[in-house]
C-alpha cells in the first residue's frame, strides 16, 4: 500500500569552508506529483528495512516544550502551516550543527504522510551525490542525485501514537548513527528527542521468554527446535513487512494450546514485555543460530547442530566441529599443502 502525502518540503543546508552553517529554505510546500510520491514512498520503504533503530520521545526543556515539538504541535492543531513549521526545523538544525565540526551538507526533507492507519512525520537529512549522465544528444554531463540507499540521518514520528499516548516513550524512531559518530550528536538534539524505549532489550526478553516457555512446557529437543523455528519465521515476516511483533498474535500463531500459550506464560511470569514490539533481526536470529567473534576467530552454527555436529566441552573450553564446511575445507587444504 502506497503512502498518502499531506505536506512535504525540502530545505538545503551547507557548511562553508570557514565552518559556518548556512541554509536555503523553500517558501512553499512541494507540489503534489508522481516524483514526490515516489520519493517519499521509497524513503518509507528504505526506512522500514533499516535494522537496529532506536526509539524515543520529545523531552521538555526547562521552559517547557522545545522549539521543534512546539512548532509541530501548532502545525497539527491548525493543520495548515507546514511551511512555518519546517522553517523552524531548519533553523533548529542549523543551530545544532553550529555546535559541531561535521561539515554536514544536504537536503532536509520533512514529509507528513499517512500509511495504513497511522499518520507520520518523516524527517531526514539526505546527502547529494555527484554522478554522470548522457543526454539525448549523447553528450556527457554531471549532475546530482539524492543518495537514498545510504540513508543515515533520519527519524520518523508516529503522530497517531504521540497524540493518543503522549506519555509513551517510543513514538519517535530513528536510525542509529554511523560508526564512530552517534546520530544523537545533533540530529536527535535538533528535534528535542530523548531515547527511551529499548527495542533490543525487548527482543532479548522475548527470546528469553520463548526459551523459558519451552522448558516449562517440557518440550523435547525436536519440539523446542520446531517452536523456535515457528517463532523466528513469524517475527521475520513481521520485520520484512515493517510491522511490529504482537505477542498475543505470535502466541496464537505458533501454539495450538490457546489456554497455556506463550502470551499467557509471559503475563503469568511477569516479563517486562510490551504487547507489541519492533523486531530486531540480529537479536532474534539467536533463536536459530549461535555465533561469536573474538581473538581473531569467528564461529557460527545453527542450533540444530548442537550436540550433533557441534560438541561443546564447557569444562575444558573446547568446541569440536564434526564435518568441516566444504569451502572452508578447500581453503585449509590449499593453505596446508602450500605451507608443507
């Protein structure tokens, strides 16, 4: 299902050679067009595929609401002055960038759109990239395009959730920062966002609940593997579709025992799990696979091989693998032969 855009706008921000941060602001929203719809739809899709997102909420400053959330509230109440709100946002971004020496430049996109039953505000700083093109006369020229697939500085506010649950700590989601630099250095600060809900910890709690439930239900090894597989497949499907994992729905999908399923077990045992959580692929993958890296060694194997092809000796700190993967075996043979 495509997005339905209410308002969208682009502003440009630059850092001069002297370190000054400047911007050029539009005076009108972007006119509705197929290109604009394609842009926002593609950003929505790319954003949904990003893993390891953080979650937060608007934090009040000493004087009350911060400029970004205050201006956003005014826009939502009046439902007509998106330009004024966006211009407040670009000024706030400029103010935050001037505190750092990042040399950031690009286009600030703000888009208010609906998708399915939710109203969103998408905020992203998109970098341009030089490229070469050939025109109809077969002349070569340079131009710029928006580097969407490398989206790093972006956040999405679930306006529906914010208005329905203002005390919730997860109505803002954001892409975590690049290596060596946290997005909160300036991007979250300019929105006045504070990190709250920890999706990774929620996924760890879910994984622990699954393991505890399998033990409490006295599943044998085969039943445990089958149950983990079903849980993982359900969660993977939700992650792939950009939906959240609903614990009650998960329970009903993977268990035929509606009275003593995972949902009831979680409630009875007091796990601090919300009813719906964003899936974290890396964490949930541990339902099916063991992996680890350290001391120059990386090892990974599916849980079904534990005790069969993979033998663990915890007392002597040893791991025995029976049946070396063919590609690894080939590398070892060539290296050992050449070194002999």
